C-alpha cells in the first residue's frame, strides 16, 4: 500500500478545488492521505481509459435496445455479465426487482463508495434522457475505484447499484426503503447528461397520484339527464388545478393527463381516470400542494355528483436532491480541467429542472448528482437529445465526467479529513428527522 504522510505534501500544491465552501478549506488542513491524490487520480484515469472502447460498445448497445422501466431485461443481462467478467461480485434481481442489480468489490477494511447506473428509456423516444451514458458512467466509476483497491492504494469497498425505472421513480426509492444505501455505503454518486455543465442543478421533489371518477352511464342523446357524467368530473378537476396555479408558488408544479375519458361519444361516461404529478423545491413542502390538489378532486366530485377515488404513490414522494457541496465542488474542480464551464451556485439554483429518485438517496447518505454537457439541439426527453446521446462527442464527455466523479468519490477512501468534511456538510443540510425513511 502506498503510505504517505501529510508533512510530505504541501497542503494546496496537488489539490486546489474551487473555494465554493468553507468545508473544502477545512479538508485541505487534514490531508491524512493513504496515497497521494495525483497517484490515485492516475490509477483511476488509466483504469477507465483501458475500458473506454468496451464502454462505448455497451452504450451503443443500450441505445439500440431501449427498454422502459422494470422491463430492462436486455440491459440487466448486458451490464451484469460485463461486470461479473471484470471481477465484481454481482447480485442479479437485487432488492426484489427483476432488473435491478448490485456489483461489489472490496479490499480490506475501510469506507464504502456507492455509485448508481440507470438504463431505462422513455416510451417512443428511446434514450431521450441519455441513460445509456449514465449506465457507462457508473460502470467506469466502479472500475476506477476497483483499480485503486486492487493496487493497494486504498482500502474499502465500491458498490455499483443498477437502478431500474428511474423515469417513473421506482428503483432507488425501493432500494432506499429496503436500506440498500444506508446499510451498505457511506456516500453515493452518479452523473446525468444535459445541455450544460452544473454541479448544483436543482432536482425537485415530486409525487404522483392516480385519479378516478365513477358516475352513471346513460344515452347521451336520448336520456342524458339519467346519467352522472364522469368526464365532466375529470374535466372539472383538470380546470380546478389550472385555476389553482394562481395560488401556488412560482416554483411549484402540478401537471397531468387524462388517461381514460369515456368509451364512446354517445354514452355518458361512467368512468374516467387521470394521472397527475405535484412538485415542490423541497420534499418538506410537498404535503402543502397535495392537500390543495385533493381539494380540487373533491370539489369536482361534489359538483358533478360522481364518486372520486385517488391514490398517491405508495412508495412515497420522490425527494429533492441534496447535493453534497464537498463532493460536488471537487467534481467541478476536475471537470474544469477538461474545459467545462460552471456558473456560480446562485445562477445554477435558478436553472429549470425535473425530478429523480436519486433525491431519496441524498437524504440517507451524502450524495451528488451533477450534470455534464453533451452537444444537443434539443432538451432532455426529446428525440433530438436521444440522437445526440449516441454520438462520439457525447461519449467523450461522459468519460471525462466519469473520471471527475470517480476522482472526487475516491477522496472518501483516501482521506479521513475529506470524508469528515463530506459528512459534516451532510449533517448540516439534512436533519436527523429527514434522514428517517
């Protein structure tokens, strides 16, 4: 094992992350290194470079075989077979999900780094969210840290979590609910492609609800007065929500679709259904919006004479992502060396964004979910973005980001001071009560 001592290394000569947070300055005062950062970084880069062509093939394979959430059978086999061949201990169908997996490698006693790979696609669009790139970023990270452990540069464990169905917020939430992260890793990291680079892009809280109205059928021309119109009810609910938006915060979101609007135009519909999402910047505020939306549903039922039934997601809300500033700024430090440009945090906080089940992970262990830029003429969830997600340039940017993510995460294994700073930031940003799942 490479054993170095703090006095042999000037505190800021080999590692100068941007001074976004006081905690990073504290880290530099406690470089109790098991191995120099430069040496560890070189090992990680070499390990990822050695599998670059293989990762490219995997990415293109996933892109050519898009699968929606909980049906990622091809991706599951492709990824687990590859990781097993690379010497990881692989658990297939992990946490009672057919297309989830874990891949682990450990060497000695030490801290534990978690990494997430996503690989589900969107209906009709395919990989319009670039999950083929997310998958290989996770694999690259696991291989990079495994190389550190194998070469005796660090001790501990790396766990790659294969998380299905991110687009419908299932995989990671199920894993969190089963204590997959809080019992097995000390930090968790992942990456996501986007039209820009950011380490603090906001990922907001969300929860979805299935809505049903029950009325009474009748002939729409001959005796409409004998019917109770469930379509009127769901249209009223939709309009109620539209009017509700005036009384919501600018950062709140409520949106949805009518999934069933009736059987035929000459029949008063006796059944209709819808699917709605509510979103807030912070998880703690989501109950406020849910209560208002439920009132919209109840009012529509009362006005139309229908019975109403609604059911919120049983697995709970998708929480906002709490970005760990120490890990996030270290990632940005490395990405800047590749030419990436980052806006300041205040500007990043104003970026539009969506939601991800990685938020639930960030409430139980220190986590990051940065985004890295790939060239694209379209936004996420478009066919244009899907087309860009398979290009050579997108792959190059993904590999650069994967190296930066892995070098940042590896510091947790290399320095007690770094990890304590990571942990300190986590306890300041996520309360003890919020960590309870």
